[in-house]
């Protein structure tokens, strides 16, 4: 398979992030009320408590767009070795992770904030490899 022989690490990182962000977006869409309720409770003592639905909608939109760009980017890597959309998708996923980190820190959920670091490192590695 040409794609894995030419860009194995890049494609695997893209697939990991595609699954992560598309699944997260679909979960938010299918259980919007449950997600808003859970996150409102999580942020009840933070400055974000009154903005949860709006901010969650922004995160949802960016997750779906990032996932779609990365999915198209994998296809483009395979068919024409074009990297731009894949890079843009990973950059959007890294920005989303920074937004999530800010939220976790404001909610004083330091363990949750720390767990985001793994995803962020993977995203940065993907950006680095695709820019080679």
C-alpha cells in the first residue's frame, strides 16, 4: 500500500486524530443535552459556567472541521502526496486541544488538563512530520 510506505507515521497519526475528533463530535451531536449537562456541572465553579452551550458548540464545530480536513488530507496524501489539508486539520486539532486545556485549567481539573498533553504531543508530532 503506497500510502503507508511513503507516510506511515503521518497517516497513523492522522487516523488516530480523525477517530478522536470525529468520535468526539458525533458523541456531542448524538447526546447534546447530556454533554451540556455534564459540562455545566464540570464548570459550575469556573468563569465559563454561563457560556457552556456556546463554547461547546464552538468546540464541536472545530472538531468536525478538523476531522474532515484530516480525512480529506489522508486521501490527498494517498492520491497526490498533497499535505496542506492534513496539516490544517492537525493544526485545528491542536488549537482545539489548547481550548480544552484552558477550560480544564479554569475548572481546576488538573488531571483532565494533564491527560490532554498526550493528544497535544501527538498532534505536534504530526505537524512536525507533515512539514518535513
